[in-house]
C-alpha cells in the first residue's frame, strides 16, 4: 500500500452522471499508474482510503485524462460541507483490490 498527501480544489463534473471530485496531482498520479495493474479491480479503478479534515472514507480513483480523480460521495460532502471550488488537504492510501 502506498500513501499520498496532496492539496486539491474540488471540481464538479457535469457529465452523464454529475459528481464531485478532488483531482489527484500529476506527481501522485505517476506513482499510482505504475502500481495500477497490481491493485485495480477493473476499468482502471483504484481502491483507496482517504481522509479529509479527519473524516475517513473508502472510494476508488476514477481514471481521467492521463490522471485520476478522487470521487467525493454526497455523504462525505455533506459531512464536511464541501462543494466545487473548495480547497482540501487529502491523505490517501492505495489499497489492494478485494477479489
């Protein structure tokens, strides 16, 4: 398992399924990409455990444009009162896929 810490500005993706994400910086994405074949459970999804402002949650990184996005579920956003444009500090651990 690898650990990462980064700052991100929350974005709102208005695609076919609207969602909020914390973009993973490119310097973290390179290391994640190298380990992806060992931890992905399909479609490039990478399981992680993330902590923002002391709130820890499980999710899976979403590959997008040669990088990764950390999805912020409604439960996480409501608990932390987060929306698009907010800056967050993220501590994140890449986990092995449950098979």
